[in-house]
């Protein structure tokens, strides 16, 4: 099972390399024309009418469904820090991204959403915005029916893309697990033109419409250095949480990912899949300021 040591801003990614490209250069690389806009949304969202489906969550991918364990404590620690950031500035919508694929951003997004939902029974909306390679619905065992793709294309309403789990408990190997009340917007089908769909600003209207109904909104985005979508999606979020993979993510990739989101509030990095961490399982927390390029100060617990 993956181990997570949340390292805000450059934790455990120290090195002497410098980013080869500036934030402006990266943004220019991803520049593309926006798609034709849609009329403004005037839709009432009734949560009690959200369609429910039988989900079959993966306990292997969602350790936060359990009651105890190292992974659960690590996500609780991450959740605590997210709440601390909200004490400093308004924070509801969090975009989770990474530099490149296979760094664990979807794992972190899904488990952060579950952890937030289990705390004081907060209402959480989880959005799969990785339209090219959707995975959230697989982790939750949910159907990938009409979702964000169809909504952005103007083929589905907000009410038609929201879904919830039908059962509140999951029984596996004789053990019962409580599934918190999470609302999901799956990616939907067919993301070949995802950049154009995301750029049409309909996603911003979606977030503005559903935001009053939820305590938290977690968005799983594509890797920022692989496709353009993540930068456009970040404009809809209050902050960005980046994910890096221990021993796999090059230092320059982490630096370039941070630079790509230079116009966004970056909470920091989650260092995923750490093995044999120093300090006998100690946690290292690095708190950054609001601007992405700020220096850091840290503490060991």
C-alpha cells in the first residue's frame, strides 16, 4: 500500500537543478484557442434528487475507507493541513495535479475526498476532470455514465451528471466499511477534444453553480506537463495540490509543474509512494505562503 508523506512545496525534492523553462514559457507552450462558449447556466441543483448507483469501491485504492492504519493517519494529517490553509484564506475547491502521469494524483485526490467526507460528515464533490484518462470511477467502482465531458459539450445538465452511491456500507472479507456520502461527477465518455471543452469556460459556471451545496470540491486533473487542460482547470479552483512520486519524479519535473501553476495558489506537494522514510516514520510538513514561488519553513513531527 502506498505511503504518503505530504511535503508542502519542495519537500524531499531538493536538488541543484533549476527549471529550464519559466512559467511564461510553459504557459505559452500550452496556449490554445478557446472553444465557442455556451449560454449562461440557470439551473437549480437539488441534491436530494441526485441519482444513486451501486458503487463497488476498491479498498486497495481507498485505504481511507478503513478505521485504522498508517495510510489513514497520513491522509488525516494531510486533511488537517488543508483545514489549516483554509483558516488562512478561503479554500473550498482544490485541484489535484502532477507533472507527469503515474505519480499518484488520482489516488491522492480520491483518498483526500474520502478523508474530508469522513470528517464531521462534510459534503464533498469529487470531479474527474482527467478526460483523456479517467480513473476516479474505477477506484469508486462507479459507472462512467454521462459526466463532465457531456456537460462541457452541452449534451447534459448538471443534474444529469451528478451521482451518489446507493449503499452506505461495503462488506469485504467479513469486514464492514462505511462509505461516506460523496457526490461524484465522472469524466464521461470521449475526451478527444478535452482541451477545447475545458477552455470554453463552462467548467467555471459549473463550479459556481454547485459550490454553495458542498463543503469541499476536489478536482482530479490531468498531468500539467502532459496536456493543457490542467492550467485551464486551475482557474476554477481556489488552490492547487501537486503530487510527486518518491524516487520517480525528477527534480526538474517537480519544478516545472510548480512553475506551470504560477498564477495559482499552490498548497504544496504530496510525496507519494515513499519507502523506508527517514526518522522512523516521521512526517515532514512544509508550509508555503500564498505565492507559488515563496521560500519555505518546515517542522518535523
